[in-house]
C-alpha cells in the first residue's frame, strides 16, 4: 500500500521533471535553429548543426527519460509511477501553451512600444 505522501509527491516531481525536460529540449531546438540560420546566412559549415544535434544535452535527456519510463512502466510498478510519468507528459503541452502566450504577449508589447516611439 502506498502512502498518501507518495501519491501527492509523484505528480509534483513529475511536473518538475517535465519542466526541466521542456527547457532542455527547447534550448536544443533553439540551438539547432540558430546554427541553421547562421550556416545559411554566413556560409558557415553545416558541421555545426550536426555537432549541436549530437553534443547538446537536450536529445540525450529526452532519450534517457523515455528509456527510464519504458523500463519502469513495462514491468509491474506502483501506481505513483503512473502519476509521475503522467505529470511529465502533461507538463509539456502546458508549458507549450505558456510559451505561446508569452510570445504573443511580447509581440503585443513590442507593437505598442513601436506605436509610442513613432508617435510625434
């Protein structure tokens, strides 16, 4: 029988891991986009993109979490693991929605500042 503290802590810790995972994979995607843009505009080598794709921590962390989740969830496990990995999965779209909201808010603020700046 699992304790109630474990049932409560599992989704909270899963949200923390999902947040960290979203952050690292997002940084990896941003690094890939920056390297691709730099290679197309300045004529730099495409080797930088391959280096970032392999050496960045984002894909390795994602692979590690997926591997860990597979091994934990494929065998008999406690119910708290379902809550933990469920929270990891739920946190990714939640943070994506927050990211979109903050992006649109920043664009709105930037447009308002441009209107103020151009006004005489």
